[in-house]
C-alpha cells in the first residue's frame, strides 16, 4: 500500500525517535558518510561559505559536515523543533562562524537563505511531497556552480515490509531521481547501493523502524492478532541465518547549479 506522507504524523514520529535515532540509524549514518564523500569528489573545497541542510534530525550529517569542512554560515532545518538541540551540540567547538536553525517544513519555508554554496540532505527527500518544485525554488538560493547533494531511497527499499502488505512510500527510480535536477541543475553524479541489514528477530526489525522514526505513514493501531501474524510471516519469508533481514536501497545524488 503506497501512501503520501502525512507531515504532521511524520514530525510526531521522528520527534519521538530523535533520542534513539543515532543509536539505531546505522544505514543512515553510512549514507551520511557516503554523501559527504560525494560532495568532496564533486570538488567542494575545505571551506564552504554558506550551507543549508534540510532534514537535520539528530545531526548525524551535520556532525560529519563540520568534521570535514570549515563553514562560514550554516543553516540547519528540520520539521521537528527539538532537532535544534542536536544541531547546536554538533556545532559546538567546530569551525563554523554562524549556526542558525530553521524550524518547519522545508517545502513551506519562505524565503530560503540565499547565495548558498551547498545544500545537503540525508535520507529526507523521500518524505517530500513535491521535491521537483522545491529544487527549482532552491535554484534561486544556490549560487551558479553551487551544489545540491542529497541521499534518499529508491524502489525496493524496505521491500519486506511492503511485501507483507504494510504501508510504504512511493520510492523513485534512480532515473526519476535524476530527473529532479530539472532545467536548472546538471547531474554531477548519482550512485546507488543495496544493503541487507541483519536483525535477531522480526520484533527487532519493528523496534528498529520505531526507533528511527520511519513508521510515520499510518495512524492505525495493530491488533495483537495482526502483530503476531506479521511476526510469523516475516520470520517465514525473510529468515537469514539465525535471524531475519531488512533491505535498504540508498541513492546518492549531486547536482550542480547551472550558470544560466
């Protein structure tokens, strides 16, 4: 069942998961590192004047960004207001001149900071309602030659959940993700990967999903019968060694703002 994200529900679930996210979001931490490496390969220098990060969450990407680069002004945005505490903690003692937090839905914030050298986002784009429109608007805020770099997930991500009939996002193919560059960006690079994460049990899979906040798709409550049937079917269908697995399909993208 493919659903359009309910931003209020997404914010609520991620808000609850902020304090467990860093511990549980193993794949998202890997993705943040790969994204920073992609930015470096795209030619970003050791110092960046102005950066915007949207979907800052528990500041995993913020921390890596400020470890690798010195920054003049860094703007961090998240739907969850409590993300500000994580962002400010990540920037403490780091080479950043100004750190500002922008609370709210990035698709609604107006105006966006201007004259940006880099816009980054880790594992957030799949939650947007209209990323093409947002990216077109961001082109007005990114200087010519500046970068828009993000990681997201593609088709088949967490496919085990969908195959058992539970709600899932409508993930884009790598080709559809590339098309988000529109007329105002050129594609510098798109890379994809597929990884299985091992868990001791289906219960551990559900706990992982809850602790990373990615259960923000449905307000319905499972009955005990539904819960036990899900566990049974998951164990039967997706066993691996002594446990079970969950598949991730991350995609890493880097666009460059065109000069015209």
